[in-house]
């Protein structure tokens, strides 16, 4: 059984199951859908970008072969952040394919597909799979195709330099945890262009699977160590394809992605935010936003929610996820400078927006974050858990008689509320929450918790992981 599937953002699976015919045939299917819609670039262009994984150059070459064989023109943007590729595609009026597995290990990879107006939606995913079945390709030509080069990074950098201005971050010293992010140099350049002093840290020569939703203990230890060794106003980083940010305060403590998203939205003056059910429950209580729209996990759902918010009359719509990525659903104009909408996950915008808020308020980032009074929210994962076992556990927890559910959380006063929008989110009798859901990108079970203080949150997370491990044991 293949591991390839569309998840929360793109098609992903084991490299051994993606390289060759699978990559070729899925891109051919994407091209068939684009051709059916008359949605290729003005000259038939389809852009290709890639991250720094060891398998990405080969898969990108196979994508170019597929695009060429579909009668379209492959355009090679090279190693580039996913949002920079998306921006280039929008600017050229062309679709795009990004070769990336984001944060998952190097033995896995994936494909993200973009129309000229932004990331594909769930209906498009179904159509690609439909075309994949109709084409029923059984072989692919291994000879390389010629792809026209295109510089995609300069416009992405200029976008933020023009909006924030050259003095926006003046005086800040910012550590940049580079690891193997495809955006590691672009972030340093952007910070310097806005007046900050970037300090490169932790550059790696092999792929490191940094997950913004479930940080490795060594990542947190590195940040604390760097913050203790030198004066830094913040430490920033991204996942592998630079569409999800990491932001740590001056002590080296990382801020959760939903907190970064809320600070970004506040910095931009948003009146509506769109975010999945996994984001902090404090968002509705902040009083900063006129409308808070909750969705399932995954950027296609957030994008759909942003469209609904705009249709309902919102002026500035910002979407974000608990794992970090911020999507700008509306143009923002400030002091005569315009930042056009970019409805795809982007790490650069939240990094720069949060740091500009830090610079404008001249207050430590830890103090700014504390003012939002977020519940302590933690998350972790159990790896190598087949999705069918997660589904069986959730079904048992969600049974109507409730006996199993109540017994599982009797120490917390049982279960007060169930939310089934994505997995199962339980509000417990003592006011804490615990949420179980299968990852859309890997055989992992995600566990999210919220509690009034860190000790209780850590205890509940440990309890939830132990419960899930026992309940899904084969």
C-alpha cells in the first residue's frame, strides 16, 4: 500500500514511492487539469521550485519532464521558499509545482500545487487524482527536459522591504536558526534590509526535519543556549520550505504559531482572522478582531474560510494555523505603502511583522506575548501510528454512550464538550482541553492540549500521549 496521499498541504509520502513514475504522473495529472481549465501561463509556463532535501533535485527534474510532455513550458526557479514561488506564479499568471516535504524527515518528500491565484483547494486535489486515474500512465521517459530559469526570490524580498521600510527593525539583533531551511539566507537578507543585525546560527549541511508544531528538544535547547550566550532580541527560523515560521523571544522561548499569527494579524490591523480548531481558545476573548472563523486543519480550509470572511464584508483578513504559517487574504495599506494579498502560507511575513511590532513598541517580545493572555497550549506527536488506529481510537472516544470517554478523563471532571470538526477536541470538566487528530502528512497521531498553567498543560500532554499510545497499540 502506497504512503502517497494529499494531506493538509500537498501530496506527500516516502521518497521511494514518489520518485519516478508517481511524481511524473501526478504532475501530468495537474497539467491536464490546468489545460482543461485553460489556466496555464500566458506562454504555457508552469513554474517549479524545490527545497534542500537530497531527493528534491531529481524529483524537480521529473516534474519538468512531465510538464514538457504535457505540452507546457517548465520554468525552473531553483531552490526557493514556497511562498516566493507562489508569489512568482501569481505575478506571471502561471501555475506552479513546489517539490518539498516541508518538515517531515528526509526519507519523505512531496509536491505542492499552485494555480496562478494561489494554492489549490480540496476540489482541485480530487480532480488531480481523477486525472491521475484517467491517464493511467505506466512508464515515464528518463531523459531530462529543458527548463527555462527564472529568478523568483528578488520580488519576494522587495515585497517586504517596500512595505516595512529600511528602518523598521533598526537596532534589533536577531538570531537566525538556519538549519536546512531553504529560506535561511533570504531571512538574513530581509532582516538586514529592514535595519536589523542578523546573526546566523546552526547552519546544517544535511536535512533536519524541524517541525514548527512539534519542536525537537534539541531545537529548544539550542535556542535557550544561544539566548544565554549573547544579547538577542529574538531568534527566528522556519520549517524546511520556509512557509511556516519559528519565533523565539529574547530568552530563547519559542512562541506558538497561533500566538505569532495573532500578533501578526494585530500588527497588520486585521479585523478578521481565520484559523483551525487547534489554535488557542483565547483568540475569541482577545477583543482584537471583529470576526474569528474556525476551520479544519490545513491551508486549503483556511483559504476557503478567508474567502468567506471577505464575502461577509471583512476589510483585512489574516489566516494562520497553530503550526505557524500566515496567509494574507487581503491587501494591506499603511502609511501609503501597499502589501498585496498572498493567500498561501508564508514564514517571512509573520517574522517581520512580529519583529516590527517589537521595534515599534520598544518592549521585550516576551512581554508583548504575555499581554495576549493565551492559555498554555502544547502539542506533540506519536510517530509511526497508522491512521486507521488513530481513527479507531477517536471513534471509541466519541461513542454516544460516553462510558469510555468519561472513564478516560474522570480525573478532569469528565468531558463537557466535543468538537468533531477535525479529529476530536474535548473540553474537559476542569476547563482544560485535549485534542486528538491524525496528521495529514505522515503516519503520526497529533495531541494538542490547553490548560491554565504550564505544569498542568505538561501533565495533561503527557497523560494524553500515554493514553493514545496505549489505545493505538497494535
